[in-house]
C-alpha cells in the first residue's frame, strides 16, 4: 500500500507534516510493504504547475493520503480518484504513519471535513483551524 504525506522538506519520514496539503513544497510517499520512502515535488497548480493534488497522487499510485485536515471539495476529489484520506496527522511524517497504523487518524469523509473556516472559497481545500 502506498501512503502519501504532505511534507515541508525532502527528509523523508523524518520531515515535518505540512498542514496546507495543496501548497506544501513536497509529498513523501511511503510504501508499507517495502518500508521505503521517496519524496516528490508538489507540481500541482497550487505551486505553479498543472493539475490538482488528487490527480498528482493518483498518477503516483497513492492509496491513502495522511494529512492535517482538508475541506469538503478536496475530500470528494480524493474519493473520486479512489484515494482514502485520513486527517489529524501532525509532527513528523513517521509520526503520521505510526498514528495511521495505530488507527489514531480519522477517516475524512465529506460529512466530517471542514468547511467555512475563515478562508475564502478558493481555499476550502486547506487545513482546518
């Protein structure tokens, strides 16, 4: 299974989880079978590239996204791409993976995602405060 965690740098599982998953500079991909981590740049339109993060993750074969939080629109896009999302990730990428493995992260659905949290509508895919 391939996990994806938004990250602030290129230090793999030792890096910090980025709380604005669409705008982080990198994504750390972690294969639960081989225990290998790879880091890819965020080339989505949020960072001047093309496409949206769920499209980028689908292209990379991601099964599960671990993040701090996200809005309804983002949850729906990930669901459409066949990617499960778990929110509540904090600390390092390793902390997020360990929390997910211990069933400590909440599965994000369009019913429990954040909305109307003080950002304009273009940013409802960001983390909740």
